[in-house]
C-alpha cells in the first residue's frame, strides 16, 4: 500500500517540476511513516503516508513557484493545519 502512495506522491512532484534529487517521497523502515526529502526542503519531513501525500498535493508549490527558496517542515505543517 505505501509503495503505491510513494509512487503517486512522486508522480505529483514530477508533475510539479521536481527531479528526485530536489524533492521526493521515500519509504522508511517504519510502515507507518513516509519521508519527503531532497535539496528543496530544509530538513526531511516524516509523517503518515496519508499526511505526506496530502502535503505533496496541497502544500508543495511547483518548482517554478518555489524558485530558489527551500520548503521547511514547519511551512508544510502550517499549510496542513490551515486546511
């Protein structure tokens, strides 16, 4: 199940213009957690698969909109808390 979510999240990120090195979702040894990491996030963001997928869909801007900025886990949490 998590691999399908990882694939979907990474497809969304590619659609937003990110290469895997810049921003991608990865499985962790804990089945209840996925990880967003890459050069465009200040530090890795770990949470439940559903939360990570929601963050990718709703909170990660396109690569063009992000520009030279990097996302922070705090920004992702704030975005998720607003919805």
